[in-house]
């Protein structure tokens, strides 16, 4: 159990929605609503002296939308509420705890609050996956199932993730730099200009070549070690 109240701030330009959410939260144990705002700019003015654990933000607001506000909150946890489903991808790109469609139901809100509690009880918890845009929408790529990533032959801005089960996922418009920022260090390594590999697929390696345990189209997949990437690979191995 959490040993103190979780403090929450509500921000929504619709007064009825704001009061309704406050009533719902007051019915949930261990949650304290410290302040409500119908103006996101006023909330940001007060931000420096507010003490809260998480914020419930409406997305569609005049002056500044909820996603823009969330980007200014640092490591504060955020739950988004909105009547519009098209913001889901943007919401999770700012690492929101959850995204709830209006009208908000108590059971759905409680589920989101439970996620906040888990993160609050385990502040050092780390994701076991990355979120990436694909042709089908947002995808979760779990580290344990990710074998390697290569530059798309069709469009170099896109990447292709090769999974341990043989499936492939096209990642839209993402750089290796951004991917490496999200992947756990030492578990993944860029070995040349076009490929990032999971270190657990390495079977044999020489000065300039890696033979993996990954089979692609009936053949064992090999990777060239680029001169600019060799030192880091040897540190990780």
C-alpha cells in the first residue's frame, strides 16, 4: 500500500467536466485533489509552487493544449482526458501514464490511477519496451523480443524492426539516434550505419564481422562491423 495521499491537479477548460472529475477522484482512496484549473496558462503560472504527484489534463483547451502543457511538466506524471481519439499517439509520445476518452467513467479512471500508484511505489521502474509509430499506429516493441533494427530500403527515414519470432515491424520516420536513446545501453549496439543489433543475438564475431543466431529467409544473418562502431561493440561484448 502507498503510505501517503497522492496529490493531483486537474486542468480542464470545461467547468462541468472539471467538477465531475473532482467528484470522481474524491471517491477514490489515497487521492487528494490539491487544486483545479480551468485555464492552462494560470496552471503554468502557479506551477513552481504547486506540490503534486500527477496531473489530469484535458487536451483540447484554448490558449495551450494539454499536450503542450505536459511537455512543460518535467517528470510529473500525466493522465490525459479528451473527447477526441486522434490525439492518442501524441499523448503517448510525451510518455503519459494513460489516455482516457470522455465521458470518463469511474472504473476507467481507477485503472489509470492504479498505474500512477505503481509508478509512485516503484520510482526506479524502467520500461521493458519502446513505443514507436508504425503504419498501423503506435506499437510497443519489447526489448526481449527485439533482435535487430535496420534502415528501410524504401525510405531511409523509416526503420525495420526484426523480432525474435520472425515478424517484422516498419517504424515510421525515426532516427537511430532517437532509438538508441530509448534502448537499454549495453543490450543494444549500433554496429554500422544501417543496423542496430541486440547483443544477445551475437554467436561469433571477428574484427569486422558478426555472425548471429538470427535466421532470415532461411539464412543465418551476418552483420558488418563499421570502423566507427567497432570500439563500442567490443566494450559491450
